[in-house]
């Protein structure tokens, strides 16, 4: 079972202030910390689990700047065999379709049975790259996948629907699955493995190697702005003791 | 004349709200553009559905086939791509649902149509020459909005967030049109097997009057007892956001949100929860919402009635004691 996992390095914005930069189209990134996208971490773990069970290889692919190599190295430390970073000045402005086209050109000639992506990138929140890539590669796919059982070239897939309902279906390999969080328990790499991965080579591919003249954008961010707020909470002010007293009174009187 | 299409989803006999929202939005845009609005219904024995939504559209396209009984994205793609090729609508709207996520990006790619996903706003602006389509999206988990434009073209596709638009009943008298399917059975590469129902646990959070919900801000499993004690002091139940279930700190039936439970308690306290829309969808109708979060810009504060911007580890233990004191006095 040879598996390709698409990994995106994203800023952690859940805990941090997100500010718009001077172009008005992007965010200020220099004070943010970056890490592997949450659902990609589960996709990577699923690939490693499948490899441990069925044999084969795990190749991880990321489109992004040199800093992505930290993320890819961590993937190698956890058990991926090969890492590919795709980068080019011509790829600075992209969209979901462009990313899928770029990844396709990098993996189309590889020998694989399965492609895994995350189900959503927490920065753009598009849930687009997986299904787009599958269509470009002409393989079947499913998103929000919460269980994978491989059986003689057919995968029994669990897909999460609204309200906690699960849909079960069979998909023929080769296929692409966009993995939902919670499918497994992502591992941590050991210090020794991290040290060993530091010496591994990461293949870097550019537009030239991929035979891409320029990326065709289908959508473009025109501007970023703060969401208009219909209603904002009344913020209770004071020390923890003061706000707790106020809130306790509100709670017990409502 | 501009054609606008909306896909009407249905599963196990039910049409989700988002489909009505798409019908309303599609109809509205078609009216604005002097266009024609078509609702798409795929399924088996769906006459009843078609009759039900006749009022919502100028035309209701019905593809009725046994193999379309369950919504199967790969089968839907083959059928819809055939229809869209023949009809070339200016705009096709699909819900950003579990089905829509599988279907739309792949369908748009196969037809070489630009697509924007999970949109919360759609505007067609008339600039004189060509009408310009702009959508609003919410990157960074709702912390920012983005206006997004499309590459020049004559056809576009948009997936729409559930609850982003309101729904109103239409007063059209749509013509129901039977459309032939290009295939007679589902493709052999994706075969439906069964549904598995959500697990039912011991505590039903949908019935509780007070729900104390905890999110990733709680950091460690060991800290969960803080939340339990607070819930106990208020006579409420503990619920949570998705990462807490993903980490196995609470069972799935405690998860609030689009892929969990919808709750409408008298009081909902969100602690260390950022307020991603998938979570908001599950609790926005609570009578009173309180949020405790150290990030003043957390989207949860746009839903809450009362907020405390501070470290939950400083506030929650004190709050629990104050409640006990007040109750005793
Ligand atoms: C298809 C799909 C379905 C989904 N369904 C659901 C669903 O049903 N329910 C759901 O909840 N999510 C769902 N999600 C996930 C959702 O997108 C978010 O990732 C999730 O809700 C985030 O949970 P959180 O707010 O606990 O974590 P985060 O977004 O990481 O937020 C943690 C918050 O804690 C705060 N915090 C950290 N430390 C402290 C502290 N010491 N004191 C106070 N505050 C602190 C931070 O400021 C931050 O706001 C779904 C996602 C997808 C793609
Ligand atoms: N730049 C990238 N490099 C590698 N994989 C990516 C990239 N962008 C998106 N992906 C993959 O596509 C998934 C969905 O991303 P998105 O469509 O942006 O929400 C992510 O979880 C990744 O697995």
C-alpha cells in the first residue's frame, strides 16, 4: 500500500490575534506560530497506521516556502519515508484549484494506491483541494472520512454526515480520502526519530521540474476585513474575583 | 437569459434547511438578474419532493432513478455534469454540507468551472458591461471575512454555508420537468452500504437546562474536573466542542455542533471555545449564552450575551465558589 499524504503548514490563529497586512489581502504572519494543519496530522497518522499494517510507503507532499521543511521533517520523524516540498516564485499567489494542479503534477507519475488529505485547512477553510485533486487525477474520493478498512483493492469507508450520522460505503482503489479529525490518535515523534529525520533529504520541486508555466487562478481574494458584528457580548470587567461575583449573580438570577 | 440552479438535497426523507436557504437565495438572484431559476432534485420516488418545492422555482428538474435513492456524490456528479453541460447555467448553488463537500469541487473541476466554497455572502454587481460575481468567505475560522472574485467566465459554482441565508417560502408555480439520466446504475467505484446512527449515551445534553461546554482551552484531560465542578454547582451537564471528543476526553454524544448535537438550553456557558461556525450552529439558540475566553477577538463573543476575557484557570475556580456561596446564602 503506497500512500501519498498532502500536508499544509498553517498559522495557529485560534489563540492569536489575526491582523490584516498592508496589502489588505493577506494577514500579518511574522508573529504567528505555524504547524501542520490539524486534519492533515490525522491523515498522516492514518497513512502511517496503514503502512504498519499493510506494508508499503508513505510519501508526504507540501506546497509552500522553505519553512515547510520543519513540518515535513516532523512527518519523516513520525514514520513517512519520503518528503517532497513544492515551491516556486510563480506559486506565491494560489487558490485551491491551483494547489491541486500543482500537487497533481508532482505526484501523477508516482506509484500509489491512496492519496490522503485533510478535510479542511484551518486558514482558508475551503475543503477544496482534496476533491479537486481527485478529479484532476481521475480517481474516486470521499471527504470527512472517519474510518478506512482496506480489503482486496476495495476500501470500506466511514464518512461523517451532519448530526453524528455515519455513511458507510465501498470505494475502489486507487482513491483519495479527505480525513476528518478524530479518526485516530496522532503520535508524537521520539527525540531519536526527530534527530534522525534532521539528516534526511527533502526533495524540492519547482515549476520547471513540474512543467508548469504558470498557475491559473480561478478565484482571488480581493480584500480581507473584520466580520461585521451584529451583537457583541457584554464583557464583564474586573479581577477574576469581581467578574466571577458579577457572573454568579447574573447566572443565578436568570 | 441568465440561468441559476440550486441543488435540493435530501436524505432519508428529509430536506435540510440549507436547501431551502439555497432555493430562496437562488430565486432572489435570478429575479435580480431577470433570469430563470431552476431547482435540481435527484433521487428515487421524489415526486412528493418536487411538488413540495414547486413554489420555490421556475423549473424543477427531476432525475428519478433507483440508484439515486441515497445521495452518492460520485453518481450525483455524473448526472449533474450532464445537466450542467446541456444547460450552461450562469450560477450553480450547492450546500456546503457533507454531500456538497464531496460533490461540488469535483464537479466544478470536471466542467472547468471556477468554484468558491463555504460562502456566506453572494453579490452580483452590475458594472455596466459584465455582471461581476463576488462572494464572501470566512477564513481563519471566522476571525476574518474575505471578499473573493472569480476568473472571467460565463459559468460559476458556489457552495453555501448552512444558515448563512434565511429561507422564505416562494410563490412561483414551477414546472416539473423529468430529466433523463446518462447512467442507469451507480458507478462501480462507489457503492453505498449503510448508515450508522449516532451513539446514544447516558446523558442527553439536548434535554438539559444548563449546559457547561468546554473546548480546547482546557489544555489537559486532568483539568476537566474544573468544568464538571462548575456544572455541578449550577445543576447542569458538561458538553464540549469537537477537539475534546477527538481527544477522547468526553464521548461523542457530548459534542455540540453541526456534526454533534443541537442544544437549546436556558443557559449555555462556553469555556475555552473559540466559536467556529460548526460549533455555533449547535448552540446559538440557547436563551442566555456566556463565554469565557482569554482571546478578546474570539468569534464566540459575537454570539454570547455575557463575556469574560480572561484565563479560564483563574476565573472558573473562583466562579464555582461564588456560585456555591450565593446559593447557600
Ligand atoms: C465538517 C466539520 C464538522 C465539525 N463539527 C463540529 C462540531 O459539531 N462541534 C464543534 O465544536 N466543532 C466542530 N468542528 C470543528 C470546528 O471547526 C473547530 O475546529 C472546533 O469547534 C474548535 O474547537 P475549540 O473552540 O474548542 O478549539 P479552538 O478553536 O482551538 O479554540 C480554543 C479557544 O480556547 C481559548 N483558550 C485557550 N487557552 C485558554 C485559557 N487558559 N483561558 C481561556 N481561554 C483559553 C483560545 O483563545 C481559543 O479561543 C467541525 C469541523 C468540520 C470540518
Ligand atoms: N499548500 C498545500 N500543500 C499541501 N497540501 C495542501 C496544501 N493546501 C491544502 N492542502 C491539502 O488539502 C486539504 C484541504 O485544504 P483546503 O482545500 O485549503 O481546505 C488540506 O488539509 C491539505 O491536506
